[in-house]
C-alpha cells in the first residue's frame, strides 16, 4: 500500500530540489532511511546533504536509519537541512 504525502523542502533542500513542496506517493510502511531514499530518487541532488539532513514526520523529528514509519495519506514530511547561523 502507498500513501500520498506532502514533502516540504526548506533552505538548502529547497534550493537543491528546485521546489518548496510536492506530493509524493511512498510506501505506507518503511524506514526513515527508505523514506529519504524515496525523496532522493525524485531529487538526486539532495544526496549531497544526506549526512546533515533531518526529516520531520507530522512535525516530529526523526533520524535517518532503521526507525520504522507508518505513514498515512496526507502526512507532511519536512526536509530540514543544516542551518548555518552567525
């Protein structure tokens, strides 16, 4: 089963993807790392920030790895790259 989710891109991830948001169809059950790979498949340039990116699912931060996710249609996924401050 798949779910239509809204992916929101911020800062560097928006720059690399060329968009601020989109709707993707992804498996309803997958790991956080598999979710990242689904997003990178759509926007390969995002692979350059893989070691620094944080995802948020339903406004909860998740680490890329083996964490199992259960996505529902309409869920929001945020791609949050590192923020440089000064």
